[in-house]
C-alpha cells in the first residue's frame, strides 16, 4: 500500500513541474506576443518548455513504458541523463534570455524623456557670453 503513495507523490511532483513550466512558457510567449521585438521572451518560453518536456518525458517513461516500476540500472541512468540534458538545455536558454533581454522604455518614460529634453532645449542658456 505504501508503494501506491510513493507513485502518487512522484506523479504529483512531476505533474506540478509540467504545469508550472507550461504556465511560465505560456506567459513568456504571451509577453513576446505583446512585445514582438523582444526575442528574449521566445528564448525564455523555449527554456521553460524544455524543462517541462524533460520532466514529462521522464514521468511518461516511468509510469507508462516501464510499468513494472523496476528499471534496470542502464534504463535508470539513460532516463536521468535525458532529463538532465533537457533541464540543462532549458536552463541554458533561460540564461541566454536573461543576457539578451534589452528592456525598452515604456510609453510614459519616452514621453517624459522627450518633454525633459524639450524643456532644457527651450530654456535660455544660463552662461551666454
């Protein structure tokens, strides 16, 4: 009976990982839709998707393909290596997204900056000779 609780806990943890990564990927792609010039949002969405797919692949193999829940050492190592590579790829894409992100000023910041410039350009020069 204790085995079923372990399996349910494993499935719930991996399910939560997939759901959270899916939500974050969706939010990243929505942010790109709102700001099409920011390619960093696409990289972040791909990073979250990669992490979610790595967790989904591991749990699907464990729960669907290897249904006896007794993996050989080779299967276990390959499964862990695959998940680690997918997670590392996702984290690498997230890091690249952070490095490439260039925030653009908002509309109010642009208006404030242009009005400040015109205010100084329209004023008289205090040090006229």
